[in-house]
C-alpha cells in the first residue's frame, strides 16, 4: 500500500507517472527495451528530450530567447556553474541570504567572486524574507542571486526581486512548476529535479541567450552553458531516465490543467495546513506569515519530547517522512505538486487526533 510521502526530496511522484513508467519499464514503445537501454543519440530518445523541452516551454511560457538545458550535478553543481558562466575574475556579485541553500550558494561563489550579501535574514533565524525595497543592488554587480523557497526552513518570497538591468538568478528547486511564473524577469533559473520535476540526478537550467558565451576560460565544458546549449544538453550521456520521467511529469501537469490549476491546488493545500496549525493552539509554524512556503511546511508541537512519537505514529497511519531537517528539528510536511489534497487532509486529521490524545 502506498503511503502519503511528505519527504522534501527525493519527493513523491505522481502515481499515474509511476504507473506508466512501470508499464513501459521493460518494453518502451514496442522496442523490446527499457528507455534506460537505448542510445541517447538515437532518434527515438532525441524525440523524447525534444518533446520534454516543448512541454516545459509551454507550461512555463518560456520565451524563445531562452535556452533550456537538462544537466547533471544537481543544484549544488550550479552553485559553481553560475559564477563560472556569468562572471570574469574579480567580479562582484550580490546574494540574498535567507537560509541553508542560499548560504551554501554564496559560500561557493566566494571561491570565484567578491560576494556582497545585500540582504541577510540570519537575525530572524531565517524565518523571514527581506521586505521589498529594504535592500539595493550593488552598482557593479554581475548578477543577483536568491533562493525563492528555502526547503529546510520553509521560507518563501512572496515577490520577485526587481534588479533592474542586472540579471536575476534563482534557485527554484523547491518551487518550479508549482504555479505560473514570468520567466522573462530572470536571467537564469535552475532547479534540482527531485521535488517537482522527477527523480534525483537531473538539474534543469533556463538561461537567457544573451548570457551565453561569457564563461571563464577554465570552465569545464560540462558546466559551460554555451557548450551544453550548442550540444543540446548531450555533450556527454545525459541522465536519460530522469529526462524521460520529467517528460511524463510535464505531460501529467498539462493534463491536470497546467500551472494555473496546479497553483490553485497548491495554495489550497498550504492554506488548509497552515489554517489548522494556527487555529490548533498546539502546533506552531516558526515562519513569519508573509514568508510561509507553499511547498515546505515546518511546524512544532508544544512538547518537543513528543516529536519522535508524532512521527512514528504518523508513519503507522500511512503518513511518511514528516521529520524536520536535522539542522532545525521539529516536523516538516513537503507538499509538492504530486501530493494530493487528500494527503494534506489525512495529515490534518492525524494532527487533530494526536493533539486530542497528547495535548
């Protein structure tokens, strides 16, 4: 029996996609082979990759002057790739520090650039985001980087920063495809796949064409956006199974009504959970109301000694992976696209019962 999986990543995948992949596992499209066994250079697989890109472009409304890259190395690899592609030695870049992942990104960028932390939410223990207008882009900045959603802390921007003519770079690993966005406001969007796109091992990069060809001379070709764009993301053997699953998920999203419908569903799920937490008098969200994530919902209970009991009883009830990240403790429910409303309803019902028995 499948459980409701609230893991932060690798995360739950849509059941129809898993069932289709299972049906095609040993005989993909009558080939007598798995999709994992065919050449990435074959016309059959190239068609898979090209269809996945077309569907993604349709879902996100990606303008024609942007390249879509299916790469490897996860979002962490992009922490290095971004300064290598967008700056020259000695350049200054701006970073907004709102939690674990933005801090990791700026720490890596310091190896290559002068990093200006133009907004830092450490004083709030990363439970807030900087208010619009409370920070300024450095005059010499080559780009501005931010993390729209911090997976661990459950902190999310409710606005897109205005950086003028300076390229805006966003780590959208936790929020991509969860609602409509205006891609034209960004210079680079990157996202690890293991939350809303597909299995781990794949990273998506969307890069504006005028930012190509700026890489440093010592940039490895595998991380050079211009090289990978020229090679159709196939300079080397790409993560073929990840691209195949991503393509199935893009098609599933289209069948579900696209990102407008998915966004409405995600907002409803998040509101249901936060409303119960706020009204319970027993559970508490540590995140400021204007910075609460739709995708990752951390919460605490009145008696921290009951956290392990909560998680073990939840698992027995078919609600898995509710433990908070080891760095912050508590509980966390990740409710990405593939988490149905019924899963959140089941979680709220369990939380209500647990409070009645232990509160």
